[in-house]
């Protein structure tokens, strides 16, 4: 039987890129169908296909790495580069929304009364729930670091506890933010203030949910003994992503909630 | 007509000193400050060269006098200027009003006048004085005051 004479991973053919592309097509065209013909069938189909694609693709990666040993050091290095580049692209994504916010708030137009916050807008008090949210995410940054050290030191029970706590804090943030959204005296339709506020914090909230999900998958894997003290890149990637989410919040808090009030 | 007790040129000290509004209760202290070394606007560092009032004014007149100033820069400049702890000198406001003219922004021109009145706070004599100084410019550019439009009352 032939063996590969290198340490890299030549991945087996997979249907998931195709199903992912089809999902993207169905979701986008489904969106247009929803707008024009009031039917959500196509879009929902696309969403389901997307979820199935993600589940099976990442399941396969776990099989290839954890069970089949394909994630050698050079392969892991590539995965690290990949995650860092992805997070970098997300940084630029948020940079755009911060640009929009500062463009609008540093030079408010006459329609807003030439002032920021605009006339008629009562911003949220930055020292109430938003400050609590800041504390929650900062604490979750501590607990995820605790989890990392626990994994590296082979402390199984502590790793599970701290990772669980991290996820709970993430869920707490999401719940708090959801109530803030519900109770806010302004909406996304309230001028450029509403637009910048809800688009920036909304995408951030989505990333918190994504990050919490990623961490939850890591928790399941940790419980099932996937991670070793030396090799646990999936967890590291999740932790990097989580720190990124925390940093974005800090910028949001200082810029939009605090300075912008 | 001059407000009672004031002669042209009105001492800049009076305005600058009277308008260090941030230090409430220390007004007598600020009134006695010598004319050109008053701490100015943007920053009060503990060291480093301190910008004089004239330099401050000149900088802002230059800012608004840029021939191709764009609408964003005009609004940004006004917001920054109004954020300072002072009422801008008429010459700065004149340059800003002319920038509004170049940009066809009458709304902002009138808003500038409203901002002057607001920044004066309890010093009710400042706004009429500034309007008086700007009257030729207001006439030339055809800028009505909020009072003339009846929008000065809520």
C-alpha cells in the first residue's frame, strides 16, 4: 500500500463545498423570492442546507484530525494561518461599520440637528446594562483563558467547568443584549443613529452567538476526550475568535455607547 | 448699538475669561488672567508650547476658509469648535458662514447662530454682540437669524 512521503494533508474528495455553494445560491435567491413573492421556502431550504453543510464539513475535519491523525504540525500551522486570516478579514468587516459610525457622528448633518446624538434620540445609559455587558465579556475572556490552561495542564474537570462558565457568560451577554434591544427607546429605522447602532451591535451579537456555538462544540469535544494537553487547536481557534468578539465589543462600547452618547 | 458698558474693540479677555465656563466658581480667577496667556480651548497640558488666542483663532479661520472645504469638513469643524469651552470669535464664525455659502448650506449657517447663543450659556450679552459683529456678513450672504424666522422659541 502506498504511503505519502510528506507531512501534509491531501484531503479526500468531499461534497460539502458543493452543497455549501448551493446553499449560498438558495439563500440569496431565496431572499429575493421572499422580498418579491412573499415565500420563504427557498430561503429556508438554503438555510437548512447551510446548517447541514457546516455540520458535516466540520465533523469531517474532526474525523480527519482527531481520529485519523492527519493534523500534523505543518498541517496545524496551516490551520492557524487560516484562522488568523479569517479573523483578520472579520476585523476589516467591522472596520467598515465603525467607519460608517464615525463618518456620521463626527460630522452630524443638519437633518439631525447638527449634533450627536441626533435631536430626539435618547441613547442608552452606558453605565447601566452596557457596562454589565462589558464586565460579562471581560470575565468570559478570563474563564476561556482558565479553560485553556486547564487543557494544557491536563485538568479535565476544571477545563469542563471553565469552558462551561465561558459559554454561560456568552449566553448571559446575549440575553442581556436581547432585552436591551427590546427595551431600547429607538429602532434601526431611527435615522443614521439607529442604523449605525443596530447594524454594528447586531453583527457583533451575531458573532457572540457564533462564538458561543464554537465554544459549545469545543465543550462537547472536551467531554469526549478529543483534546490532548499538547494538541487542541480547535479550542485555540475558538478562544481566539472569542477574544476577537470581546475586543470588538470594547470598541463598540467606547465608541458607540460611551463617546456616542 | 453696543451693549451697555462695552466699547469696541471689546476686550478679548472679557470673553475668554468670562467663558472658561467649565470651572464653575472660579470666575474671579479667570477674569484676572492676562490677556494672551489664557489657557485655550482644546487642551490644557501641564507642559509644552501653549497656543495663543490669536493662533487659535487664525487656525480656525484658515480651516473654514479652505476654498474647497467639503460639507463633511464644515460640519466636523463646527462640531469640534462648539465642543470647546468658549464662544468662537466673530472672525471664525464669519469664515464658517462663508463656507456655508460656498456649500449652499443655509441650514447650517442658521444653526451656527443658534449654537453661538447656546454656547453663551448664562452670558446673555454675548449673542447680541456677535450678531452685531456679523451683521454685515449676514446681510451680504442673506442669512436670516433664528429670531427673524421665529424659530428661536420652542
